[in-house]
C-alpha cells in the first residue's frame, strides 16, 4: 500500500485566507461587470434621449423625475440630461477603475496560489 502522494500540499491558514480573498474579489468582479453594463446602458439611453430632444420642435416637453412626469422647457431638460450623462460617465469611470484594481489583485493572488498549489487548485472560471 502506498503512502500519501508527494504532491499533497498542506493548506495553511494564510493560504485559506488568500483563497477566500480571491473568492470575494471574483464575486466583486462579477458585480462590477453587471454594474458597468447597467451604467453603459443608462449612458446610451441618456444619449438617445438627448438626440430625440434635438429632433423635437417642442418648446416644452415631458420629463420624468422619479415616478412622475412633468412639463419642462427644452433648455432645462437639455441641461438636466447633460448633467445626468456627466454623472453617469463619472460613475462608469470609477467602476472601470475598481474593476482594474480587482483584476490586478486577483492576478497577484493567482501567482501566489498557483505558485504553491500548481494544478491542485483551479482559479479559472469555466466558460
């Protein structure tokens, strides 16, 4: 009878913490991807609304604030749309920066964990 394989590696408390951290970062990465998608769609919708407003020949248009529509002058709606697009773009930029940071941290943890566990650990996602 053969004793344990020579490739068995002891998982230390620190290793487990790194694995857990990688899992949390991976979850956050997916959350960020979803948020980025929603933010991009919002940006596109605001751009479409802005384009429609340009085509409109009305002086007063309906504008949704929360759950209520109100009649507003076109100039005020244009200003609000520009502000909303600016805010959405800034938010999107922050999300993209956080995503890059998360990816960098995940890459560093992959180096550490694959360096110790080789093929004994799988940190890649199945497509």
